[in-house]
């Protein structure tokens, strides 16, 4: 499945049982960062506008932040003879190894300076277990360790989540997928996400899986305030 095969919802009205999840809008995922995502920076203004819509209508706004310790096992540098983007498969890691990125306390791990982080109600950090990655904002890649995000959202009465940010084929994908498994209806905000594209088929895999699991797709101009 490719981008052109996506069916978009014509409209959605956001209200208090909705949440906007803004995934990993951090310096290291910007075009000049350590793990660059093409055009990752051009979605900042649109995300700010959407955070405004969600906070005005009483919905929840949550940011996630990739937050690795130095020497994290998802980094190629932690493995003898491996280079960034080399294939790698081990429990809780892969399918590729990454450049060092989003190391706790570094500028690369900070949010993009243009992102209006003051509009967020909560920030969920993930990926701090040295030997397990966490692409999803809900569940680490061991598929059992919760970040607490599901409990937070259920506790606030959220039923539907809208997911945007970086990267479509990794953290947006796994967050959206786990949101459905955690009982939320999911919309992926397609104009406000961009992909890493590694390996080559990562975007089609993500879209096929999300579609089969029941995700909906929308562009941000089609989202308005309820009432
Ligand atoms: C991500 C690869 C490694 C992401 C995080 O935010 O999509 N991708 N760590
Ligand atoms: Zn990471």
C-alpha cells in the first residue's frame, strides 16, 4: 500500500473525548539532526495550529519524547562492526540500527524550538530502558512494558486519538497501532507526519498494518472544533 491508496475521512469534529498525540518532534529527527526525517520541520506550524484546536475544545494534548541513555542498544555504535541503518533483529530492537539520537539531556533530544510545547497537558518519555527500544508511546518494544499513556488517556475519558509527528513508519505507526490495541479509535493526521523510509518498504508496511487494524486517515484542515 502506498500514500496514493489512502482513503481520507472528509471531516472530524474534535471534542473533550479526543486526544492529540504529537510524536517525537525533536531536533534529532529534523532534517539537520542525527536521525534525519525529510521535511520533519515543515509540519511544526501545522502541529501548533492543531494543538490550539484541541486545547480550545477541551481535548487532551500529549507530546512524546524519544529519550535514550548514552550507549542505547538501538544505536549502531553500541554494536561492534555495525553501521547506522544496518539490518538488526533482536528482542526489543530492530529491524535496523540507528545513529546515536535523542540522548537524554542533549539538544538533539529537545523539542523543535518552534513547537509550542506549553500547549501540551502531558509529556511521555520513552526509550530509556538501555536494552529495549520503544517506538510506541504506549508500550516498549518488548511488547509488555507500559509507558502509562493508555492509563492516562483512559483516566481522562479519552475515546479517540489523533496521531501526528515523527516518524510515520516508526513511532507514529507503533503508537497508532498500540492505541487501537488499547481500545482507542485512531486517526492518523497524514499532512502532519513524515517518514524515515528505512528499510525501503517501511512506509508501505506501516500503512498496510494500520489500515488492516482499522486506522482512519485525515488531513488537518478537515479537523474542526465540535459544536
Ligand atoms: C524513532 C527510530 C528510532 C521515531 C525513534 O521517533 O520514529 N525512529 N527512534
Ligand atoms: Zn529512538
